[in-house]
């Protein structure tokens, strides 16, 4: 079995996408600070299982959207501000 990792949602709305593209549909969204569990997928994406109406679905989280507790505590920069 693949190892499972966990880290925190960094974006105010951290999305789980239906495929490995930010243009794909969003299966679910989590608030900043939510602890997310996932498995490695590739260099840019993690694979996660989300439950929608009680049914398990595979979704993808961009690696830039999650991070450690220390990253969570640092300020967010949006467009360099």
C-alpha cells in the first residue's frame, strides 16, 4: 500500500480537484488550517479520497495548496503583498 501523508490546507479555499488540473471540476473545498490526508501521485499533485454524499471518490490536491504547521503560521502572500 502507498504511504499516507498529512498536512494542512494553506489556501483560504483549498480545493480537491477531479483530475490533475486546476481547470478540472472541484470535488470539495476545505478551509485554511484543515488537516488533509493524501497519498503521493506525482511531482505536482497528491491523490486523496473524498466522500461526496457518502460515496468515496478519488480527487487531487495541488502540492502548493498544502503545507506544514509552520507554513500555516506564516503570513499568506497574495500577489506579493
